[in-house]
């Protein structure tokens, strides 16, 4: 087999492949065997029909077509390997010459990984926001903790923000009850904004036994976005009584003996969260700076295919949430052009980052240990809320393990780049990236994170 490659542009190549007829003999023999098992010829057992008889009964042309269909994928892959090309999509195959007992010639056009001149990545410098924990932040978390241990006392007054009320609610359209638009004995916190628009205003000032009607719009279902009539009836009003934030509360709500120790722990957790955010910001800033300094051509057909897949994914997620694209854009205060622009930028940045990190990994000869892959799979299972064994089984059965390996390798390349960068905060202080995992993600190793989460779970006295 002879092959030659022509670079059509930085991300598309054209292979021209010539194969002598003798090289097609294995595929030709296999074609005769497959056809022999499919045809019934009097005097011959199935699968034992001689080639000459098949030529007369089925036709030599059909056999040649079967042989070509078998040979082309193998010849194409061999040509890719010979020319060190990495395809990004399915090729466009064109048979330019072929006749019985003569050489086969065909071309294959395909999007390929671009050749990248790596910029220097061992002395990058970026700046991130400094960590600041205000007293208001700590107070807000303390209030959330107090609310978890609050008691509810029924009161004989009109409902107001913060009260927990029991309500019956029914939504109707043209006098008919909307499917799924009726709840009975529902407990709701006034002012939380967790229900239909208008319900908080309707409940405020309403006393037990009273009801009120208003017009709102449903968020999901067949009538999503349409006006419906809503009747809400209030049957009970309960007021939250928050416990005092003192030593006794600290001993009840946590493992600490004093309120001061608990407050300090709340501050420490906030700082830990801020440091994780800071590390993520540093990682993203380093990658963005590296991408800005590199010229990475992108295959437009592959970009368009990825964009189409992302759009479909977004639409499916909105459908599951009972929202239309128009409602989503309205909530986000975006136009469709702004949404499309952001989506395209994310797709292009992600694709460019993949190409760049793959090149870094190749240059640094980075590999993946089994333990690293296992931890990555475990973390991905946690993120998707799946059982790790079930997740790994699915990855293996659907041949997604190579994708997982590629993710780990890219993460290690990114970690290597970030660790070599100079990161300072807006106060000029050096930022220690202690939360950067070996695979480029942010946080503690999966096993340590699980142990930390278990150790940090507050005691609620139950």
C-alpha cells in the first residue's frame, strides 16, 4: 500500500491511498465466505459454495463491493498511522479508481489535530482575588445554623416574611384544574421565593383560615409560561424561634464546647471554601493566559458538531426542568445572540485547551497510573451521583475509558503548568496552591475528601 498526505489547511488533511489488487485478497476471501453463508445454492451446503458458483449466482461485482467495504476502514487506519495523523471526525471517502484485478485508489478527507507550537509555560504569572472573610459572612452562616435548630411556634396573627405556613393551593385555567397544579397541607416559608411568582405577596398579611386569589405563570408542564388563576388558602401560621448562640447551643449543634470555638470553626470552613475558589481561579487564569499566547487553529466542522451537541444538551436539561429556551433567556437576562456567543466561546476555548494540554502531555511524556485513573473514576461517579461500581461498569461497556484516561492526562499537564506558575493575590501575597490535585482538579483526593466530609458533619442531636 502507498499513501500520501496533502494538508488542505491546518486542521484538514487529504489522504491519497493506492493498494495493489493482491493486497485485497484477504478481504476478497472473507467476502466469499460471508456470502457463502448467506446464499442457498442447490447441491451445496450453506457456507460451502465455491467462489466460482457465487460469481455466477450473485455476481462478481457484489463480491468486490463486499471486499471493498471490509478493506477500506483497515486501509484508512493504516494510512493514518503511516502519516502520523490524529483524526477528529469521520472521513469523507471517495474511491477514485477500481476495477477487477486492478489496483484500488481512494482518497480520504478528514479533520485532524492541528500542529501546535507550544509557548513557554514554565514562567507564567497571574493574579487572583485575595481571600477576605467578613464578619457578615460568618454571621450569615451562624444564622443558617441557628435556623436548622429553630423551633416553630403557632401564632394567631397575619403571616409575614420568615414565617412557616401551612397552605392549600390550586391553579386553574379557564375554570379547569391544571394537571399537577394542586397541593394540600404544604409547608412553606414565606419570602423564600420557592413557589409561584406572587405567592409570597398573597400570603403576606393573610391569617389562618383566610384565602386569596392571584394570577401567575407556571414554570413547567404544557402550560409553562401561560397565565393561570391561583387560589391559596392559609390554614396555620408558625413563627420561627431561633436558639440563642451560646455555649449550650454549640454543644448541641457541634462537637465544640463554646460558641466562640464554633464561630471560629465556621470562619475556618468559609476560608477553606474561599481557598478552593481561589485555587480554581488561579488554575483557570493560568490556562487562559497560556491559551492567549498560543495560536491554535480549530476545525470548523468539528466545532459546529460540538456546538450542535451542546445546544441539544441544554435544551434537554431545560426540558427536564420544565422550562423553555425563552424562559431561560428571560431568567438569565440574555438575548439568544448573547447565549449563542457565550456557548461558542466555551466550545472553542475547551477544544483549544484540549489540543494544547495534549501537546504539553506529549512533550512532558505524561502517563496515567492505575491508581490515578481509579481515583478519577471514583470522583466522576461522585459528581454524577452514581454508584462507583455502576459508573465504572458503564464506562467500560461503552468504551469510555480512553476518554477518562485523556482527562487525567490533560489534568496532569494542567497541574504541571499551574505548579510552575507564579500566582499572587491582589494584595501582592504569594498564593500557595495546596488544593490542586495531581490531575488538575481542585480539592482534596477523593478518599481524603470523603473522610473530611464525614468528620465535618455537624451533630444535630438526632
